[in-house]
C-alpha cells in the first residue's frame, strides 16, 4: 500500500500557512495597518473555509452521523483530523483480514505497440485511502489558487511598497509559493489521471521534478510581473485582473453555449440551481488557476465528466503566447512609469530576467511533455508536431488568403460569365483526341 505522503504535505502547508498568516496579522494589527490586516485575514480564512467544505462534500459527511468531525471542520481543524484518520487507516491496514475486496481493471501503457489489461484487488482500507488522497488533492488546488496565490501577491506588494522584507514575511511568501507550485503539480497529476482513467499511471520522480521547475518559474514570474505593474499603476491593475479573471470564467460557458448542448445533469442528487452553483464554483476555480498559470485540467461543461480529455495543443500554444505578450507589455508599462522606489534597481536587467524565467518555464513544460509525460506513448502526435501545426495555423493564415485572392479577383471581374469559362476549363482536359471536335455553344 502506497504511503500517503501527499496528504502529509497538504496538511503541513495548510497548517503552516495559516499559522504564519495569523502571526503577520498580529504584526499588522500592532503596527496599525488595518488594510493589510484585513486582506491577509481574508486570503487566509476564505480558502480555509472552502477547504473544509470540500473535504465534507467529498466524504459526504452531511449524510453520515459524525458530529465530532463536523465540529472540528467548523473549528477549521478538518484537515488535521483527516490526516490522523488517514495514518490510522494506513498503519492498521494488513493487520486484520478484510472481508470485502473489490477488483479493478486497468490497462498498461503500450510497450512495443502491445498492451494488456491487468486486474488488481482493492481492499476497503485502500479504497478509503484513495478517497482521502483525492479529497486532499482537490483541497490543495483550492488552497493554492484561491488563497496562497493572492496571499503571495499581497505580501510581495507590501514588501515592495515598504522596501522592507522581514524574516516572518519572507518565510510566509516562501510557504505560499511552495503551496501554489504544489497545487499546480497536483492539478497536473489530477488531469493525467482523469484523461487516462483506463490506464495504470506511474509518474516517475523525474516527471515530478520537471513539473516542479516548470510551475515554479511560471508562477514566480507571473506574481513578480503583477506586483511590479501594480506598484506603479495601482488603478490599472484592477482592469487587468478583472479582464483576465472574467475572460477565463466565461470561456467554458461560451464554449458550452456554442456547442448547443442541453443543460448538464451531471450531479443527479442536486437540483438545477444546485448544479448551476457547483458549475459556477468550478469555473471560478478554473479562472483563478489560469490567472497565474496554465490549468492542466480543462473544463468542458457539455461533457458528462465536465473535463476535456483531449490534448489540445492549440489552446496551450495560444495561452502561452498571449501570456508572454501580456507579461512583456505589463513590464514595459512598469519601466515607463516606474517611481523613485526603484532607483537602485537596474530595470532593463530585471525585465530581461523575468522574461527569461518565463521562457525557462515554457522550456521545462516542453521537456515534460516530450520526455517525461507518463502517457506520452498514447499521444496521437508529439508535442513538437503539435506545436508546429499550431504555429502554422497561427502564423501563416495570410499565405492561404493570398493564394485565394487571385481567384476571387478573377470571379469579381466577370460575374455574369463566370460559369462558362469554368465549364470549358473542366471539359478541355477531357478532350484527349485532337481530331474530335467539341460542338460550339450557340
């Protein structure tokens, strides 16, 4: 049975972040900074409450008689008691023979073009651990992008304005960055397991390391760009954030509307209003993820699983191209309007470092998909071929337009007689015999 290390990491980050948030809140209260105090508590308590609801809903505790667990969740200690429960199940497993065992069937990743189906016995204890891991994976994503990401941006913004970086704040920012990267990593693994649910997935340590570097560079660069821009153009950061957020929030709904599919009834135990609330919550989280990094899990509301299981290289390419251009534009605006607090900063060098860091993130992403993706043998074509096709579609539409323009101009010159020359051109190559005369049209 696999050691539940992911649960331990999730609980550690949850407890450490909230503890440092309370410490910094007390420091801001002592200094009289009521605005920083309120925002720090908001970005700490809101995801904390959402994490409690997520764990309760996944385990369906509202339908079970567990008042002590619900009380601990109300006290925001749900992840801690869940972690204790996970390790109790883990250490008790195997000591007593389980009366109930289920059998799951998975296919192996093809080797030399061949694949085989394997059967695996899953006991009740292992099934419970799987449910706990799944719940904590989703909780980590919520904690990362609805709490840690805005918290990291806020604390870095405060440090830039005050030109002071304390030990407590730097440790808090490091924990927040680690939490975001871990949440993005869990999102990547979750997307792989959802898309290739029929296969036995084995993610190697090199793949974890590659995803960690990819997400670290991507998220750190994005947060740095937003903080620099907001430090000189405080008013304009609000339209940038709202445009990004609502663009990604409505994007899955626009695709659903264009597909013409009926309203999804994925959650049969809920009414239409409840289903709508759940779908809006999912798109809210989806928008929060895409604000800071590429969401590996792509929503598809018209699908029964709510997840787009196809590998869309075109959407991936467009996202990173647009995000790179946006980051470069925001940095340019910061360079133009920078204030005296950056008098000791070499602005061109800082811009160059941030853009190189973002390109480094893209490089690690390409390395992961090309070499370390656990299901790369199931791709219809490689990442190189996919991106090449996307670049052709994006960069060469004008060539196709140029080739089609002469024919369109020829048709426009003689609209009345346009059908006769076309018919003659079609009939002339078929007349192979020069002695055979074609009757003229009168």
